[in-house]
C-alpha cells in the first residue's frame, strides 16, 4: 500500500531510473497523475507536461468507461459494446457532451502545460497516472500518441488490473507498475491517503516539479 501519491511516484522513479530511455518526456494525467509524476521528473531530471483525455462514463456507473475523448478532442468508443449494454445513441450523445464539457474546462486550466503534437515524435514518452481502473482513458491516450510517432511509449502507474496491463502490452506499450492485481477494487483503496485533488493543488505540484513545461 502506498502512503500517498508522492510516495507512489518516488517508488516508480526508482524503477524508471534503471531504464535507459532516449530523450524521455513525462506526460502526467491530471489531476492525481501530476502528483505522482512530480517526483519522477525530479529523480530523472526530465521534462514533464500534461496529457488530457477524458472517459465517457456509463449512465449507471460513471466510473465505468464506455468511451473516451482523446487529447485532440476526437471520440473513441466501441459502438457494438455501447449498443449491447442498452445505451441509446441519444443517451450516448448526452454523456459525450457532459464529458466534453469537463474535457474543455480541463484544457483551459492546463493549457500552458499540455503536450504539443510535434513534441512527441522520436521521443520516449512516459505516461503517468495515480492508477488505472478501466483503462479506457489510458488506452485512448496511447492510441492518440501513436499517431505522432514516438520512439516508445511507457505507462507508469502505481497500481492497475492485470487485464488492462495485458491490453497495454498487447499494444506494444511498456508498462511499469508497482502493483498489478487480478482482482481490482478502486484505485484509492491501495493508498493510505488518497484525497480528491483540486486543480489548484495539481497546478502547484506541476509548478514545483523540475523541468515542468509551462508556455507563456
């Protein structure tokens, strides 16, 4: 069990330090992923920016993703799956609109720190979050990143379900995970302290991180 997000990031930093990455670049998923990424950026002395993707939640359980908005604003979803669970097109459109509003608000908050397309090419990209639940957001981010020809993609997270880490590895993504679980509950259950973070707290973690990207 991790003490908090900073502790989780310190442990991940130790694992990542042994890997010889070429021109690495950390992409933190807000909000919690920024707190995990900050000690990694400090340990590895590499640039850190923000990667924004947003899941589209199930109408009965918002934690379960039925689609996602990728960093460029495009939508991905499995239409057959969405139809099969009884979500109508009208309902899906409403859920997408709600998710897009959150996505656009988040873009405004983190605009100066968001990764640019041309910064991806030829670099070893490390995506950092505070954990993975359904994996849809991370998979959407990976799909988007691949379009811009990075040298490699690594997903670094403290905890994740084994079925999701397998999917990522099947996508030729390197996974660095401290705790992979066959039976998974909620990300927060693997932390002693896992308070909801505000945007202001996330921004402060980013501001204090060495080599954090901020465009004026």
